[in-house]
């Protein structure tokens, strides 16, 4: 593919899908390697740190559950920023970014829900409660599924992008609700213990693997997102080429 | 060994499934689109911006 020779001189050049595809091709091997390296370090730390004196081995679930939950919310935040890009700046790649973040965000949300349930059973004595944190997080999962369905249901990518962007921005109200639900309501879920005023309440022994795993999951998110965006650009290019070929055949 | 080890194993298993699923989706989709794009270019179909047209 010939776009590899196109140089990117400024940030605005990324608005050009061809230049973006070229940049993605160059970045992806580095990002993927960094992700593998961070997971190797993170998983080693996960299984070599001590068990918690109260929770025992189940503390190791935290190293997956917490990063998955952060990435689920970050994924939606990326979608909200992209939705603004679609509606306000009409950036040509904004709706591609929003569309491609949805399945990845849904995956991380599902993982946070499942691992939360698996952590809740031994610690709380129940798989699930309809408290504010768990319910708002489940709503996030439903929103992701709704947006994926919406994108697949509409043939016109431009119209789907605008409708999805409005829905994403309306749904963004759920993100601060998730974050502060443990402060605003009485929940079974514990309050924030890492990102909170007054500093982290977690011992460095547990915080180290948690942060490395969070970094690994973040790199994984951006690697997958970048690759999915490049594929979506190819998909649209294929559709345009097929339309052009059909028009050519009809006029011949 | 903890009596709760099964919960830990299930959590890491779920993480492996989700990550493997996402990576497979992204890689297979990219491979399929790349093949499709190459087939179209080999058939002589070019994007208008690439300076070509349908044969």
C-alpha cells in the first residue's frame, strides 16, 4: 500500500485518513511490543507479591478488575471526545474513533463486571447487588451494546455517526455517576482507594502491580483501538471503491 | 493454598478470554479487509483520489 511514503508534519495532518493509516502502520508494532512487555512485568508482579492479610489470594483479582473498570470508563471518555469531534469539528476520523472504541470498551466493561462478581462472592458473600456502583456500571455495559447495535443497524455511516455522537454525549453523564456513586450513595462496593483526595490508600506492595497492569491494559486499549481504526478506514475505502466500480459498470 | 484460588483462576481465565477475543477480532478483521483491498486493487479498481477509476 502506497500510503507508507506520506509524511506527517503536523497534528492536523492526522485528519487525513491516508496519513493516519500510514502512521498507525508505523506505531502498531511498537505499541504491541510495549503492551506485551508491560503485561509480562505486570503478571510477574501479580503472582509474586504477597497475599493480603484479610483478603488472602483474592486480592490478585484486583490487578485485573480495577484496570478493566478504569479502561471501561476511559473507553467511553474517548468515545465522548470523539463524539465532540464529530459534532463540533466534523473531524473525518472522529466517528471512526468512536465506532471502534465501542466493542473494546464493551469488552473491558464485561471483564470488570465478571471479575467484580468473582471477587464479590468470596468477599461480600454475593455475586451481585443492585447498589449504585454496580448498577451504574451495568448501565455502561448496556450503553456500549446499544451503540454497537446502532452502528450496525444503519447503512449510512455519516448519519449513524451523528446519531451515535448525540447518544454518546447524553450517556456520558453516567461516567461521573459511576465514579462518585460510592460517595453519593451507601453502597456495598468500597469507596475509591487509588484515585482519591488525600492520596492512595493502598499499600505500595499492592499498588505497584496494580499500576503496571493498568498501564498494560491502557497500552492494550490504544493498540487495539489504533488497529481497529485503521481497519475501519480500509472498510470504508473498500465500500467507496465498490460503489465507484458499480457506477463505472453502470455507465459503460 | 487459599480456598478462594478458584475465584482468582476464573478471573484470570476471563481476562484471557476477553483479551484473546478482542485481539482475534482486530487481527482477523484487519487481515480480511487487507485481502479485500488488495483484490480490488489487483482487479484495477482504484479510489478516485488515487487517480484511477473502474476499468
